[in-house]
């Protein structure tokens, strides 16, 4: 736990030393974390969109199969 906590605490204290306000330091800290995690978020979003495309294709195939059964 301290492996993650120590760098985060130092980064937050650095932002506090620069700005002099814990509120602004927290906002800067959250922006930095979002920027660092953005590639992971983007990859997950692309995967989710790909899966939704596959789901739509499966629905079309199921619909075609039920049409074949009727004939």
C-alpha cells in the first residue's frame, strides 16, 4: 500500500507547496492522475465499442437464423 501511497502523497504535497492551497492542489492532482490513466481509459473504450459492434452483428445473425427457420 505504501508503494502507491508515498508517491501520491509527495505529489500532492508538491502541488500544495507550489499553490499554497489544498483545494487547488487536489484539482491539479486529479488532473495529473486523469492524464496518466487516459491511455488505459482510451483502450478500454475502444474495446467496449468493439464488443458492442460484435453484439450487433450477433443480433443480425440471430435474426437471419430465425427468418430461415420460418421458411
